């Protein structure tokens, strides 16, 4: 295949991708994003405070005993 044909094919594919807009399935998206089993409030409360490194070290030591 010559360079002209190859470039024309690439241009055609690029144009198709640029103007292609599939229908969005919001229910499937919601299911996928919410599949980890956590609610929004659980995500907010599960943030660990890492400011006090000594406290984390003490917890690790206590777990070994």
C-alpha cells in the first residue's frame, strides 16, 4: 500500500473517532463506579490521618504482641 492510501485510511479512522459519540449507559457506569461496596460516607470516614507517625508505629508494635 502506498503512502497516500495509508494516510487516507488514517485520516478516515481519525475522523470517525473524532465524530463518534456513543450513547452513554449511565446505569452501567454507576454500577461500575459503585461496585467497590463502599458508600460515599464510608469513603470519607476511611481516610487515615498520617500526621502522627509515632502513633502508627505504636499500633504496629501492639499488633505484634
